[in-house]
């Protein structure tokens, strides 16, 4: 594996390369598109890249338009697209459209997306074997698709490995990624993360529907930034902890029914009140079914301030995914971070002709 991952960032609609604050990130001028028009961007979220232009696709461009990017080294990639509104009084309505990556539809935009940071982009983890990346936008008749930026970021080939039945045959679309107990949303780059992690966005959350409270530590955490997922140490230095009055912690989110979801749970025992194995033991349930029984972080990791990652992939038939942490010993539960991906089987690849 090369010393550093391949990384390509495109500022859609830009005529020249630009650098964005605060990290002086390089964005290449717009290329690889099959149609559309450049325009002035009105980013809906403060987490959006600080870029001034976008590319939008009118109905006259046809129902499907794409970016086809060639000369990409084969491997596993995080492909992320930020959306924006066209800064034009005639075109400021929130567009709704479908997005595909490598010929597979990964997302249909929801009404009101511009009001939520985590809906201002779509991100998919996909294996590339033909030295090219294709992403397409399919008009649904509700405004013109408008793309602010495209990022193609190489990650470790074994990142988020779900087993041979999924390997190379699925796209993992990021549904939610939460940094629990942290009051500030961040990207991996903000957290001094290893670039092989793909510059993930971590949504900040300090409690679950007013249950639980945040804690933090400045102590170093063992076994972080480790291959193949390279998680930033910082996500383990914060956590949400329940209390004796409301001992359970529960996180719920809307999902698409009859889909597979992969849940990644991050732990490190950073609570100084916990003294040794057996002090905090809890069950983890996903949609009411036991996912992990009698989790004892200190016993599994060998001590406090050491990272632990648990993963479970499940089929969800309804429209809600719920993760619950139920204490068995010690009366309280803890969670440091949560990642939830929709597991999407890849379709036959189709793309517009350049």
C-alpha cells in the first residue's frame, strides 16, 4: 500500500483550483461532468466546504447527468458529495433528486434536507476496480440537481469489512455518524485523524432525548488510529453516560424499511468512577433483539482508556432503527460513538456518455 491515500476533491462549477479554510484544503477546478451549468453556490450548512460555486443540471440537460472521473487507482474509496442551493432568486427552491454511485442508486433526497447538517451530503464506501468513479444525479421533477463538491478519498482496503458475502458487492452509505458527549461537530481532519480514515464527519450529540449526560477526559486512549479503520483518538475522549434514575441509553433514527444496516459502536471506559472489571456491564439491543450480551469494556480491553469497537449487521423491516444500552451491573451504561451504514447491494453499472 502506498505511503499516503489517493485523494481528489472537486469544486463543482469552479474555473480554477481553489483552497478552502480553515485547513487550506485543495479543491480542483470542475471537470468530468456530462452536462449542467456552473452557478453561484448557497451552501445550506456550516459544515459544507467553504466553496463559492456549484454545478446544477436543468431539465434540458436530460433526466440523468453524471460525473465520470478516470485515472483513479483501484481500491476502496469514500465518495462524498455535498449539495447546495443555487444563489439565484429564480432557483433557490430546495431541489429533490436521486443519487447513484457506480451505477447503484444510494440515496433519494428528503424534503427539508437543507435544514439538517447530516442531510447536506451523501457518502458511500465503494470498491473501485476499473480505475474510474462514476456518480450520477437523477431528476425527480422537483428542482434542478445542484452539486457543491465531490470528494474521492481512498481508505484502507479492509476498512469496515463485513465479511466475504458483502465484500466488493455492496456500497456502505453513511446514514448517521455520532460523536457522543462532544458538543462540537468535526471531521477527521479537525481531530488530527489519519488520512487513511477518509475524513469522516462526526455529528455532535450530548444526550439522547435529554437522557444521559456527557463526560470527557484528557487522558490518552490506547488502540486508536489503528488499521484498518484508523479512528481518531478524540472520539473516544468523550462519551454519554446514563444515570441511576434513567439507567438505559437509547438512540433511534428513521431508516428505509426492508434494508440491511451495519451498526458500529465505539467504547472506551473513561469514567474515573469505574474501578476494574465488573464495575459496568450492560447489554446492547438493536430493535429489541440482543446484539451483544454482558459487555464489560474493562474486562474485554484489559483496562480503562482503551478503545473497543463492536459491529453488527442486521435486516430492518420497519422505518425505525433503535440501539439500546441496558445495564446489568453497575446501574449505568456508556457509549462514545455510533456509526450506522445502509448496506446497498451493487447494481449493474450505468452512466451517461461523456
